[in-house]
């Protein structure tokens, strides 16, 4: 199955990505900036969870969505608030 994953670069997310890949799933990973290649079954999509237009096309073909985005500290000047990411981001994913 193809799985769209938000928050896959965090502590928990990295383990979920690895587990999904071990089970043979393809992972579409929403990231702010593309980084090093993690594996052949992982497609990195650059986008922002609060702006659906940045990732909506990447949902095509995905059988499930996992949202693991979480912050423990806010950075309002960067748009990183609990409301924006935990509430609005969940609504858009």
C-alpha cells in the first residue's frame, strides 16, 4: 500500500517510516526541505501541512494517511504554533 506520512522525520516518525518500508509499503513523506535519500520506497514531497495546495497532488494513489506532526514549543514568527500544526494541520491532512 502507498502511505502518505506527515511528521515522518521526527523521533516517532522515523521508526514508523522504517516499519512501513520493512512491511513492503511505499511511503510518500511530507517534508519542509528534501534531504538525503532514505530508501527506494520513500518519496519525499516538499510542502507545508497548513497549505494543502503544496501536497494535495501527492495524495493520489495513497491508501492511507498518517499524521505524526507534533511540536513541543511554538515559534510564532515561523508559523509554528500549536493551533497551526496540531489543529489546522490535522484538519488538512
